[in-house]
C-alpha cells in the first residue's frame, strides 16, 4: 500500500470523527470575539467529541490565549485543535522496535474479546514480516476454539508458523514450546495471543503471571512487550480498559483498531493524554495491510478535518 493510499485511508477513516467534531462546534462562532461563555461551550463540544476533559481544557486555554485583539474563526479553532492534538500524540507515536537479544522478542497481545485482537496479531505479524523479521505466532487464547481457528487461518494466509494446542489447554505450555521452537529456528519475533476474559480479573492475572514465570525461566527479559488492543468504537470505555489491563497485565504499549468505523476516534487523544503509553500502530480496515505505525501530525489533521496546519 502506498503512502498516498494510506493517507487517503487515514483521512477517510477519521472522517466520522472530524465530522462529529465539526457538528459539535457548529454555531459556536460569531463575528465578535469569543467570551468566556462561548469558550465553555467549545470546551464542552471538544469533550463531547471524545477528546477527553484534559485535552479539551488544554485546547480551551490555547484558544483563550489566541483570541485577544482578533476575531477567531472556525478555521482558527481547527488549527489550534490540530496543533494541540499533535503535541499530545507526538510523544506516544512510537513504532514497535525489535531489539531483543537473544532472540526471539516475545510480544504478549491482550485485549477483550471482540476488540479485534486476533486479527490485529495477524496484521502486526504481516507488518513485521514486511520489515524482514522472521515471525512466529502462538495461539494462547485456548479458551476459545474460534480464536485458535481464526489465528491458524491468518497464519496460513500470511505464511508464518504457528504453535497451537487443544481448546482449554495450558497457554503457558504453548508459550514455552513457542520460545523453544523460536530459538531453534532463528525466529526474531514471537507474538502470543492471550485470553481476553476481562470479567475475571483474578483468572486473567493468574494466567498472565504463569506465562511470565515460564518465560522468565527461558529468558528473564521476556515478555519484552505487552500490547493492549483497543476497539476505538467503544469510546471512553477504552480508557477504563487501559486502566484495568495496565494494573493487571503490565501493559507497555497500545494498538488502536476500528478507527475507520467510528465517530469516537478522539479517544486516541484522550488515551495518550491520560496514560502516556506508546501507541505502536493504528488499524483502519480489515485488510492485512490496514495496520500501520502512525504519524502524529497526519492523525491530528485528520481528527481536526483539515489538510494543512499553519504553524
């Protein structure tokens, strides 16, 4: 996929989010200078666009500083929104680095059922394979036969090896086998699917702890990454998921999916502002190429609904 095509998909994917922001801001502009009441309304409109209260307050303050001795237009607001979003997103826009030595780098992927976790694993494997890394998958979500089957289909499609077991089997044993085979066959990256039973925090914590103990016997540095897959369509609920999984699973980075199917893409900004965790990639479709590292400036422009930012 060319960069131009991805940029087009990015702006198209965030169209609902930028349209929602525009609708929320409609009618808040006059030919006169903005007063405090109007600024309050703009702040509320930004919160309603899922940007989060901290980001909304930050943008309000910038507009407040900007408004003196001039008329503020909708385009001015959009530029301020885009610049502030870029400032927030730039520190967290970090591609996943494959640096582990000895190999393989072990990546645990977590997330609630229905978040797009299994599909995201396949897309991430494909992305890393395109970067010339040897990748292996482990179907560690043994509580769902469908998840095992789905990951096997994806592994065949993208032509990467996969370690699977029976439904209800021991995930830690599969991970142990995956690391052994990965070392023996020169694998660079081992991506492990895990169960998404958020409703049972104790069980989830116990299982992840067991996986960590097994990995520690083979490589004390593993797992090297714990990635949380988030469904953007859940909006503010995604923030509570980050909080829970950060506490129970030691999340080190995020992947945001389904940004093309929602008006709640602003939650990406709220997550960056509130937690500051690296956002390694975003998903904008169902295709195998529809997961990419993101550019903070492009995403900021897409959310604000403008093609160019006047610095």
